[in-house]
């Protein structure tokens, strides 16, 4: 779309209008032609109607051929304006393609990627100044008092936004697909595209490093909780405060034995790699409700600075395929 913002024509023509020709364009130009003519007269000091009407004057060659029909001059003016706008659109599209191919770089982040929401929050809170187009994100968090309260945060809305990072201008476009993430899911696929001028893509890595630091600072002293829902892992909020092991009462030696085994597992990562053994370990906690199973898991996660993934195996949308994929896609350093 050619840049006509701020002019009378730019205010009249929709931003997504395609000037590719056809009867729709002819009809629209017939209605808007007086306004277009005023813009051309103001910008170029050129009167389209007078010029083309003069071509069909009774004394001119064209006038003699068409019996001095001046109405043809107006029609030719409308057609010429339409052709000129179509030409400008093609030139603009080619210029955009040339810029995107040789003078810009971009990074696409799908909503299925674990960094998607972190990047959105980082861009909004750390990089954007006075954003006006926002989306609401509501979650429940544990307040310093220990109570769970509802908090409202803002993130960039669907659309295009601009910001600066390390002195370079960036454009972030948040796009939402009409397709669903899964057959049983009501969530829409989204993509985040970061674009900047230049060719050194290392700046994207620098940004992701800052995003990780931003996330770690927000999660300091907290255990992040992820829940499996309709085929994907969802962040249940800002997490909960780390629970100390001393707050969980178990039989003598049980806690110490499990903690020592977990520490040995963490320290033996190279052994698993060397012998080609899958690097995973499982524990079965059993007992009546209220005996400390969930509390112990939270305390272990806090002790080793891990997060927690919770998956309900009775979920009707959970097939064998989805279960295997979710296990593979579970977050690093997670129980």
C-alpha cells in the first residue's frame, strides 16, 4: 500500500485497499476523482481535468475524431489516475521486497515457543514507551502476604508496534491465525515477527539474553508452574513462592534419600550422554490425600531451583501422540 497518510486521499482510501484494477476500482475512482484531483493540483500544480479535456477540444486532432466530446477527456483523466496509482503500488511493492531481501532482517517466534510470552512482556515493559494499543493479560499470583490475588498486565496487542533496542529501531508484528492450535483447543495460533534494518542477526541473540535476564529477575525466589491443557503447556501465572524443605514433614530419612538421589542424577548428566541412556528419572509418591506429596514436590523444586509441570492424565483430549509430544516439549529444569 503506498504511503498517503496525512493527505486527503490517504484519509479516504482504506489502508488494506488493493489497487489492482477492475470495475470496483473504476467506480471508486469515479467517486473519489474530485478529491484526488485536488490533491494532485495541490502537490503537483497540475489540473488533470483541464489537461485531458483540452486533448478532446473541438480544434484538436482527438477532438475532431470524437466530435469534440469533452466528457471523454474526464474519463481519460480518471483512467490515467487509476493507472498512475496502480503503477505507484507496484513500485512500492517492489521497493518493499528489495528492502526486505537485502536491507533488513527478521526473527519469527511462534506462540508454541516457550519464549513467546516472555518476549512480548519484555518488549512492553522494557522497550516500548507509552504504548497505546494493548491486550489484557489476567492471572492469579501469590502476593507477598501469601494470599493469591488477581493481577492485570498489559502486553502489545495484535498488530504492528515499534520500539528501540540497543539504539536500533525495531518493528514487532503480532499476528493471530484463524487456525486452532489443536483439534480440541480453543486457542488460536499466533506468531511474533521482529524486524530491524541491517544484516547482523546477533542482535536477536543479545535480545534473547536480555529477555532471559528479565524473566529470571521476575521469577527470583519463585517456582514457576506449568499446566498441560489441550495439547500444550500453559504458564499458570507468575509462579508461587519457593517452599522450604523444613515446612514439609515426612518419615525419617525419606526426604534426605530422595534429595541425595536427585543431586546424583543432576551430577551424572555426562554419564547418561556417554552411554546413550535417556536423561530422565521418575519417582512415584503415594499415600492418602493431605500427607504432603504435592507439598514435597514444591519444596524439592524450590530447593533445586526447578519449575513444575502438571499434567492431568484423565484429560479427554490427551491422546498417546499428544502425551509423547508434551513430554518431549516440557521445559528444561522442570519436575
